């Protein structure tokens, strides 16, 4: 039988609420919308690495915006994921310098090893999503992959790629963010 109760509305953790309040104080009351980008980043970190329509509605509510104002921004910037992602989102730079240093081969290799496809669903084990992105501003260390706040550089050898994947596979939880000084919220125990 189908469940009859609606899914619980998403809620920010206390730590995230405090961080959102701190960010909002940086802007005049009538310019709340200026806090939208950082708050979307917080939302993405809180809710499994992507922003569902319900999470975007929560962001709109918290900032006193119309939902469409949030959708316009979340669909414009590629750093916001609009579909469920794996535990780790690998953002592979494909711009000139990284391409010349083998980003195409790196992408093909990561697809082979993880089973995920660039722009497609996460790997079957739920660990990896692959995305291609433009210049990550670290061209001198090409080819580059960004995973959250960390850059993995000079991924032009099998050893370097293996070391990155091993580190990510061994990561039980995502690293805590600066405002989570007391550890990850309980709701993120499985992230
Ligand atoms: S081209 Fe890849 S970091 Fe700049």
C-alpha cells in the first residue's frame, strides 16, 4: 500500500540557521536577495549535495523571496545540482590548459572506473557523480578535479587518480564546513 503521509518539509539544522542569520546581517534588510548565493550553498551542503524544489522553496521562505527568484539563480549557475548526486561530485575541468594536459582521457578513465557518466546519474554504488566544468583557475596544476572545497591536481597519472578515488572512497562523511564547528548535523550522518 502506498504511504499516505506527505514527506516531511526540509528544515535547516540549527548550525545552518545560525550561519544564514550571520550572512543575512551583512546585507541591508531590503537587500535580502543578496544572500541568495551563499544560502543556496549552505542548502546544498545540508541536503545531500543538491537542491530539490522543496529545498529551494525553503531557501525562498527563509530569505522572504518568491520561489521563482531562487529557481532563476539555481538553474543559472552550474555549481548547483538540481538532481540527486552521488556522495562525491567530481567536477572535471575541461577548459584549454586542462584539455591539453589530458582532461579528456581523465574523464574517460573516471567514467570507466566509477561506472558513472558525465552529466548522467551517479555511479551504481552511489559514491560518484561526474560533471564537466570550465576553468577552475588552477591551470598551472592541470588537469584538475574539484570535489567540494578541495582541488585534486595534476591528475595525469594512474597513481594520482587512484589516490584521489581511494581518499574519497574512505571518506565516511563529507568534511565539516566552517560553521559546523561542533560536527555535522545529525541529519547529515549519511551524507
Ligand atoms: S583550464 Fe583547468 S584549471 Fe584552468
